[in-house]
C-alpha cells in the first residue's frame, strides 16, 4: 500500500529544494514578463496591481497586496500556477506550529509568518526565527528549515 502522506511530504520537500536552488531571483519590469504569465495573473487576480516581478530560474513570481496582506504567486513560463504565499501575523499560525516554538525555541520571537498554498491545495506554514525559516505541514509537523542568506532578505 502506498503511503500518500509520505509521498506528499517528499513532493513538498522537493518543491522547496527546487525553489531554494532557484533563489537567485532577477527583478523584472512588467514588460519583460511573458504575456501568458501576465494574463494568468490578471485572470487569477482581476484588477490587482503587481508591485514587483521576479524571474526565479524558469519561473515568474509576482508580489502584490491582496486584502491588505502581502502576497506572492509563482507561475511557470507557460502561465501555470505553482504556489501562493500570503503573509500572516505570527499569532495566526496554527496551534501545532506555535507549540513547536514554545517547546523547542522557548522565548524566541517569530519575526515573519506565512501560509503557502501549492497546486494541489495543500498548505504549508512558514515562520522565521533568528534568520532561520521553518516550514510545517499540518499532518507532518516540521518538514524543513533553512538559514536565510543576505540575498534571501533583499
């Protein structure tokens, strides 16, 4: 019998590895973004103004405000959705994430937090503490952590 939970976790870890390896993002002007990617963004978020475009490897990331929340979406060069990230208040993280920090990093403050939605609709939670980004999934708990570099913060 196939363990789908393990397979899903491996897929997410692979996606994070791919995204991490492509972290050398290149800022773009909107006119440099392929029309099909612009159309996908406009279709998904009609009337929303892009604040920033980046090319990450072969993919395109757009940053914008959605309902007063910093949001970013990654599309393939063909305009297919890959991932959405929405910043949230650290207090809005699920209880199991907050309990992880209380137990493993007592007294440490979560600087930033977000919810990521992948193509299959699965959610991943991210929390930054002391220049380290921690990633969690509801059914699994901690699925990874990565020390942020200066380039990641720019």
